[in-house]
C-alpha cells in the first residue's frame, strides 16, 4: 500500500538560472521545489529517491530528513539533489514541469 508524501527538493546553484516575473534571475539556493509523490514507506535520512518530471527525466536525490506537517497532515521528505551540479536539461525539466511548485525560502 502506498502513501502520499511531499518531496521538498533542494538543488545546487545553476550557472544560467531562469528569470522571475520581473526579469531577475531566480537563485536556486533560495527556493525549494515541492511535489506530492507516492511511496511505499516514509523515507529515512540517507535514502535515495528517484523523482520524475513530466518530460520523463528522473532526478536522483538524497533524503536529508522526513517530518510530519501537522497543518497539512502529511509527511514532508526534505531532499538534496544527489549530484554536485544539475545539468541544464534536468534543470529545465524541473522548472518547466507544472507538477513541481517553487517555494521561496524567505
């Protein structure tokens, strides 16, 4: 039986970031990408998750923590992108996928 949790993904800074609605570059270090996902069990710190984009690209990430969000009544798995840098095609697939929401940290 699977359960729905939220993946909260941190990615490395990119050389050519997307622009916000005002034309300014979006600092990937100051945003998180969120998406509901189905898992068989709550991931533990250090586990690897394979996160899908609408274009079919898979993003590998490492779980840094998993916490219960009382207000939304779901588990949130905080993850870091597994590699040191994110290739432009994977970055584009992530930021253009409507199922991934960007959340500023401020």
